[in-house]
C-alpha cells in the first residue's frame, strides 16, 4: 500500500481558540493515539490532499518534529457547510497488531446485464477490512463479468487474501437493475419459455 508523508508540529495548547487560529493559518489540528501516549500536533492542510481526496487507501508516515510514526487515518471531521477539514485522528501502527480500514472497491470487467441494457448499481464503494498492516490491500477488485439482469454480487463471494471483510456476507456490493422498458419484455419472454416447457411436457 502507498504511503503519504505528513510533517507535523506539536501543539502546546489544546483550546478551541488555538485550534481555530491554526485552521485560519492553513493548518489542521490532529491527534495520534494507539501508542504509549497521545500526541497532539498540527500539520499544513495542503499535505492532506493525497490522503483525503482520493479513492485509494494509504498508510501515513507522520514526521512530528523529527520523530516518525507509522499510522493510518482513523477519523476525520469536516465543517458542515464549507467542508473544510476541522480535525483528523490517526492510529499508530505496530507490526503483528491487526488494524481495521475502509478499503475502496474497484469494479472491473463488463457486466452482461449492463450490455443488455441494464443499470449497474454500486451498493458498496468501501468495505471494512481487518488484517495485519503488511496484508492490508490498497483496494478490493470486484469482477462484473458474470453479473446478469437482476443479479447481485454479495460480500461473501469476494475472495479474502490474508484479510477479513467485516461487512455482513449477505450485503450486496453491486447489482444490475432491469429498466422499466425492458421489464415487460423480460417477463413476457420468461412466460413464453415456461409455456413452451409445459407444452413439451404435455407432448411427452
């Protein structure tokens, strides 16, 4: 998995007014936890672009005044109106200790149902994954090549490779819906096929 480097500076004061001033200066208040003690720091907002505004998961190398920590972004808070980043929580990583991350889903292949005029509905764009840091995938591939009309790909059908997907196994990741204009035709074709089978049975 790719790593983003963020350079931070320790915060001496943790009051709201200080945090507001930091944001006004283009910085983001942050906290790192999971180790022996929490580390409160701030970092330039521009360094978060590659980490936040992306459809890929990343590890983070935090360099706080010369001391480096391996971490992941655990939580992020945005302003409800301006969507400016208000605060970020980081979780420190340790070898041999499992972590949980939201990993993006990448869809590949062409769905037969879509080729026939169906609509692909992506139900899950991220999946909650648990693994050791070394086994955490950047993304999870979901192949659509067997997804036909009215069918769905479930979480339980996705191969797990040294990681565990924590979402419920029966949840749909992607489905192909039949457009209204085609529903009548599809139903008529099915009824015609059933009628033919009954007729063949009667003849037999």
